[in-house]
C-alpha cells in the first residue's frame, strides 16, 4: 500500500532528522574534548522544553562529592512542605557537625550555636557550607530517610548513603575514630595527617570503586529537570531551591566558565581534592537558562583525573559551552 505523507509530516520528519544529526555532532564534540584529559568523564544535557537528552557515559557512576547537597536540601524542603520543619526555625549546630575550611557557620560557631533553617539551606547550596550539610543530613534523618525519600520520588541514578564527612573519612583511609559526640573537625585533620600517603591513595581507589554516594549524569539531569518543573516540592520550596542554586559562588570556572557573560546558571559544584595527584571527583551540575523560560539541564562529572584543577575546570566549561551552543539555537 502506498503511504502518502502530508506536508506537515514531512516537515516533522526532516526536523527530527536534523535534530538527531545535531545531537550526534554534539556527542562527537564531547568525545573529542574527553580525549584531551585523563580519568573518566561523564556528561549529559537535557533540554527541558522537549525532554531531549544527549549524554556521554551517561549511565556511568561518579562520586557525588558536594553535589549531594542538592538531594539533601530537597529532603529538608520536603520536611518543610510536610510541616515537620519551618524555614524560620532555629536549628542547633552540634560540635560534631562543625567542619572547618568551607564553612561560614564554622567561623561564627560557638559564639552562635543556633541558626535559621532558611539561612542554613542557602549557605549549604550557594556556598557549599560543610558544617550545614552535616547538620541538615543529621536532622533530616540521615541516609535511611534520604534513601526513602529518593525512592518515593522514583529517583534513579542518584544515591546518598553517607554524610560528606564520612565520605571524607573513607576516602582518606581513616577507619578508627571516636564516637560522634566526641568528634571534631580538627581530629579528622589529625587522623588524616597520621595516615600514610600510600594508605590514603589506596583508600581513594576504593572510594572510586564504591557505588555508594554516587550519581550518573543521566540521573542527575533528570532529577534537575523534575525539580525545576515542580514535580517533587511545593512551588515555594521549588522556587527557594532554584534561587539558592542561582546564587552559587563556588567554581565559576566550571559550567559557567565559557558561557556568555550574564548567562544565568543554577548549579551545584562538587570536589574531593587530590591524594598523591589523583583527584577523585570534579563535578558541576545545574540548569542553564537559555532564555527566561527555556532551560537546559547539564551535569558533568570527572573522576580519577591527575590533571590540574584549572585543566579539569576547563574541560567542564568546554563541555557545557558545546551543549549551550547547540540548544541555544532551539530556544
């Protein structure tokens, strides 16, 4: 039987063929960029208006590092939506929560011991505050509560199994430490200093092979897409989290590094540092605003790289720029 296609059907078929060719071109460009570095790289881009997804190593698992602060924040905001917490509630920071280095709260503690929940969420997301993430992981019910929440939301490809501090202990081969009530950040530094470099390196390799506390590029962009479309949180909580992500100040050299000045990116970075030159994780995941109402979710993970910080950041920036250039033409 002869099938006669309408003009509209022909246009749609040609359009689909053209889009597929463009996406293949982006994939090949990503492969060329990936060859300029070592380690393993994964990247995914999901165009929110249509749901089109392009990825390279999209289902590979990578350490989340501080990207875990997105699902931890979502769990806390879900508790707010359920009336179990309040944004104006004062939350006590315990001694075992305090983590020096990347933490504005640590600088104010112990002169201040209680902080508003809404301020803590903003600091955890936009400033990557490590004291806050320990506190909110604890009051949010820990790994079991977050796993239950992600399962309820049917989130695949993202898992949070340990606190960030526990991940740091495991990644650095610290196996003996006191009870939580006696824990201090300085003690972690001392234990790490006393751990032989070779042992820390072996621990980093085990950490890289561990499926816990990992995300896939495909799973991460799908999580970002659903969150931006308001599927899992109330409108107020969704808006609040997006604004916190827009205010991120860490590593502007990654997703934002090669984008046109003024481009809005709501994102969360993640890093583990390096042991004997091996960086376990260098990440950035977020949503690029192509126009006010058109967004592109992009997630980039780089693991087990021996390149410099600036080299790893540049790879992430190049990948993001390539995706931006393709999908901007459709906005």
